[in-house]
C-alpha cells in the first residue's frame, strides 16, 4: 500500500471541549471531515487514530459508522499511534490530517501523497497556505527511524519535531502551491469558540461533499482590504 491518510483526533480540548463532535453543516465536525475525505477520490485509504480513553469511544464509534478503520493508543504518545497504523496497514507512508481542520485541502493532500511517492521522508506544510488547510506527511521508514532513536516525550507527541530538529537526516520536501492558495490571512482550523463560529459561517448550508474543491472554499472568504 503506497500510503494511508491518518486522521488524528481526541476529545480532550481545553479551549473548545468536545469540538470533534460539535455540529457542522448538520453532522459532527469529525464526520464532516471524514465525509469530505471519503468523497474526495483520494488514492489512499483513511483511518482514525485516537486514544483508548473512554471519552474517545464516541469518536471511534463515529468513524466506524462511516466504515473508517480505527486505531487506538496512548493519549500523549502520538508516535505510538502512528506506528500502530503502520503495523495494521503496512503502508509506505502516512499523511497526517488533524480533526480540528474540517476544511483540509484535498488538493494539498494529493500533493503530499505525490511527494511521498517521489521518495520524501517528510513532507512539510506548503508555504503560505491557510492555517488549517495544509497537511504534512511521513514515510514509514522515517517514522520508524524516529522511534528507534528513543525520542524524548515531546518528539513522541509532536511527530515532526525530530525532522525539524535534524533536517539534514531526512529527505524533506515542501510542495509548492498556486498563488491563489497562498492565503496566510485565512484561518480554517477550529480551536476556539470564535474559530467554530467562523466554521459554521463558512460551511453554511452545504453538505461536506459539496466542499471538496479548495478554490470554492477560498472563494467564500473575502481577501483583506489593501
């Protein structure tokens, strides 16, 4: 299997508790994201990586209801969860999507998949992309090398930290994106009540499957005044 798309999620959130299950366009926000990924025609299967904590049972049940495989592990040891995904699916790499980014760009995800296929160890976020639109990705070999290096707890929680600390040890690629997508003024992640209110406005009455094209999403957001 060339690669998998790993949706990283957990219920714990200090700024916006339970955000993954908050409604967005008539469905839980996690379902909104998963349905976009499933409808996007990606050349990679999706799975949910969550924790074994009881509060994440609902996230696992939601993913299962959409026929999305679920892998569960320790809360803070995110690397262990990814390694479990590698063991379960035996892919060549993994694209990381976080559940608080319901408007993740499927086009940028495809760019990450292409970079992995071309031999990248780590695919960094595209420069200038809106916050919450981009993804990063890892080769299976790179993740196992990080694990074998006995990383400190911070590197197990933030799985790209070793790549950022030791860039010369990994083949790192940063995809280029069209100028129209370089909108650092745009915030699409959902981390606070204000973010959630903005996501509700952006989704409007649309179904998740109607918001597959990133240009359509950006068209709904006016550019700041010059």
